C-alpha cells in the first residue's frame, strides 16, 4: 500500500474496520506507513493504536525513534505493555532500554519475561557501537545431521520468532559456528538431503567487538541480508540484519555531517533551545579563538595594509578559497578513512595526489585572480603577489585536508569532530601570511 496515494483511505480503514477486519487486513499494511499516518494525525494517534494488535504495535514502536518509544508505551495499561514488549526483538528492547533512566529501565525490565531480560542484559554488556551492541539474539540455528524435511518442520516452529530466516546457521553442540545454509538451498533440494551436504563452510562472520562502521562495510562488500556475530571461540552470539545496518549508516553519516559542521550529533532540528546552544557554543568559542589567531597575523601587517589598502579587499578571497579547497580535500579524506579506503599502503599516493590537486587548482585559480588583481589595481606586481599567494594557500589547504584527519585518526580522535576547525585555521592563518608577507616583500612595487 502506497502511503502517498492512500493515506486518507488508510486512516478511514484503521478507524472504521471492525476488529475482525482489522486483524485480517493489518498484515498487508507496513508499520512504517501507519507510523507516518499517526504522526500526521495526532488527534487520532492513540485511538488508532489501541485498535491494533499487540504484534503490530510492537512493530510500530520498532520503527519509532528510540526516545519516543517509552512515551508511547506508557499510554497503555500495565498488562498491555507486557504484551507489546513480549512481541519486540531483543535488539529493539535493548535500544529502548538504552535511552532510559534508571527507574524507567527497571520499569521496562520487570514487564518482560526472564529469557528476554537475560538477552537484554547480555546485549547491554556490549559496547553500543559494536557488532555485539546492534545484534539480535533471535536467529535460527540447526545441526548438520538433520534432513531438509526435519529442518522445514523445525522452521515452522522457530522461524516466526526469529529476527530473520533467510539464512540458517549450522552449529555443533557447543554452539560453534560451522557453516551457513540459505533458505534457497533448502527449498531447491530433496527432503531426504542432509544439511551437511548443502552447508557452506566458508561462512563470513564478524566478532562481537567489531565497530559498527566496519560491520556496515562488510555488508556493503558482500551484499548479505544477515551476518552472524561470534565470540573469540567462534561461538555464535547473534546476528546483525541489513535493516540494522541501514540505521547504522544513517547514524554514522548524520554524525559525520554534524561533526564536520561543529554540531553535536545528538542535536535535532526540532530540539530545544538549550540543547542547540549546548551543542554549538563550544565549537563557536573554539572558532573564535582560531579567528583571533588569524586576526593577529593580519595585525602584524597593519603597516603594509595601511600603505596598500586594496590588500584588505583581496585578503578574504585568498583565505576563503583556501578554506574551500581544504574542505574539499578534508571531506574526501574523512570519508575515505570512514570507509577504510585510505590506509598505510595507499596513504602516500593519496597525499601526493591531493598535493598535485592543490597545485593545479591553485595555478588555475591563481591565474584568474592575478588577472583580476592586475585589472583592479593596474599593477602587474600586485597581480603576481595575489596569484602566488593563492597557489601557495591552495596547496597548503589540500595538504592540511589530508594531514589533519590522518593525524587525528592516529591520536584516536574522530577526524570528523575537529578536522574542520584545524584546516580552517591553517588556511586562514597561512593565507593571510602568504598574501601579506609577499606584499610586504614587494611593497616598493605596490605603492
């Protein structure tokens, strides 16, 4: 059902279906469409929710932002909350608990069964940004001595509660991962075929401590729908599904964009004034300090500027173009680091490439600004000064766009967090220094 075409009809049906009709038709509707509908119709929000079956409400909560899940859950009775929580997967329960305070966590944990509680405690013991932190413990595992017929009967019983049944993981008595069988392999073989005959022993797994960005890279490389998570002894702990990876990629991209802009990754467009100020003010203060540093360089050349006032007109151009070039290089390098495309084997080659990019673009932009400077000031030397300053600053900009994030990465500081501040400082300070320094050297030709 396409939400954009049927929202009005969907609203009517959800409000006017009998409970029997609703139970029958609800499987044809995606929870994400209903969630969008609920947000667009706040007046009917809980009126609609209370008509839906428990499993579907759980599915809607899994689509909702983590911070909003508990607020919605609290609108139901204690008994209803238990039923809804009982329908949620372990990783979603963990995400819910992970954003609550101590009292709220106790409230949720007492409403879920002992098995789910153990799973949640187990998942909470892993770092949230690792494979263990995003995995689900509901997966289908089988023994290799079973036939396909017995496996299908087993699937009929276990698959409904599994996070994903696209792949079945073959294990031994100690839960050591031995291989993987796809649902396609099971469907395409005879009932009396043993699982061991169709098992792929070259199974690709991820350790529980692997960073979620690296896990996302694995999914991108192999194109899997799910991937098993294992411990140091290759015992299977859970699975990561592709929908979790989509969320991870969205989170990481948002985080990088925010950090490159000097904004806390938790800030939202509809957040409070206090949160926005708290997020932005520290980096604005850092930027103020770097701006003062750049201003001090300009101050050192006050005498030169007072003699050739036009220098003040062209100074922002040199610094600004350097900043733009640095940001371009920085963006490519930070992204390369995040995706694992930049390493020690190709680092020098990429550095030289960025240096040459700065040289070539600097010559082109420098030539253009040199001509404009000559026309503006009617002074050939003025054009040469600004042109050379532009070339030097754009070379330094692309170099710093590479060097700064690489150094920060080695210092175990997120390159996206502080790189932009340092690169901008370098291009501003050196841009002013090159331009005004050259102008000072050739001042006799400029006045």
